[in-house]
């Protein structure tokens, strides 16, 4: 069978998550193309693609995780370098999309950071974006190019189902994440609940109410990311006070910023399951990391061969 390809596939990586990029290459059977990504003496980023990409189908793997601004700039420069080197098509593979939380104006004189970043990626020359678990699905509409937003729920569900939890129940730590939690509950065949919380200021949350009967159940809290760990710790304490047997937590993106390790090390959570969209040097003691390389690898192969990616959303 003749495949409808967009030129030869090239896989490039910035410095944000080279281990995931290597696993992706092994998964799809394509070695990483050499690229020199470094710094000038004044801190400016320099990029040189050390392989011919003319007429090729380029996939640049780069999460915009910490240091966010450096990693974002690396991605933009790598896209520009490939565009100016006559790549046929450029896909920005962003396992974690930074700046996704400021997607609207909640107060006067605020930017809509997610829209600005989407514009920068488009103007740099990307033809499409492949990402995972955007903070809000509507962020896809900020781009004027195709966006494939994969979900980590299936990978997380496969791991959680192997734990054979006693009387499990899936919980969203806030009302905005109910759709995500509903998907996981569907995969696991469990009831669904959520936490009603408020945020008096950024990175600070307070539990107001618990929606759902947790007594005698093992609660699985699911979110798109774990940042400072405060939301997970507070949610775990709230459901345990109401009679939950135990608490497990899972999320696609292990941001783990600030004092998250200390917070989660002391949180009443038996296990924290995350993926490798962001590299973690010193995770909380309960952390289990699973790889999304097989999922991203299949998506890259389907995009390259101009096949449908919708199967991966089921």
C-alpha cells in the first residue's frame, strides 16, 4: 500500500524534555535529528539544525515547562529555523502547553496569555500543534492552525485499573475539571463527584463543599496538572474527613512547582500517578510516572501518514 506522506519524517527536540523525545523516537523507529540548541554569552538562545530538513515533515518535541520562557523561545526559534530551511510541514509537539491557565480576562488590564502564545507559535511558522490535556479544551480555538489535543486519561486509567482499588470513586478537584473526571470515571466504571472550591488568589485554593457521597469509598482525584500540590492535599483531607477509605491522585502534567514536594510528601495521598510530559528530578515520595510516548508516537505516525487522529480521542 502506498502511504500518503508529507515528505520524510524528521524528529527534533529542544532541551525541555529530551528523554521523552528519545522514547518517542524509539517508539516510532525514527532517530532524533541532531540540533544544536545553546546559549550565547549574554543568555540569548541560539539554534542550529544540523541535518537537512528541506521538503521534510518535521516534528519538534518541546514542552513549555519550567523554565517556561526559555523553553518557549527555544520552540519558536526551532520552528523558524525549520521554516527558513524549507521544511515541507512543521508540527509543534507540545506535550505540555504552558501559559494555558490565563485564557480569559477575569480582571481589567490583564493579558490573555494563552492567545498570545498561540499567535507566536503560528507566526513562527508551525503548520499544526500536537499537545496533551490543554488546561481548557477551548484553547484549541485560539490557534489558526490545526490542533490535536490528546488526553492522558486512558493511560492513567490503565494504570489505576491494575491497582484493583476497593470501591473506587473518581473525583474532580474543581467544577471546571468535571468533564475530565467524567471521562476517567467512564473508563473505570465508577461514580463521579467533585470539589466545590474557590481561588482567593493565584496558586491558592480553598475547599467550599464536597459534592458526592465518599463514605466507604477509595477516592481517585484527577486533574490536568499538579502544580503546587495544594489542591490535591486539601481535596484529599476533605474527602477523608467525610469517610473516604483512601485517596489516590492522578494527573497528566507533573508541574510540581514551589513547595509542592513538601506539601505532597505530607498529604494523605497513597499514590500520585503522573505522566512524563514534563521531566521531574525530585518528585514527591508517592509518585509513579508512566510514559505517554506510545500515545504521542501513534499520533505522530498518523499525522505523518495523513491518517485520522480521532481514534486516539475515543
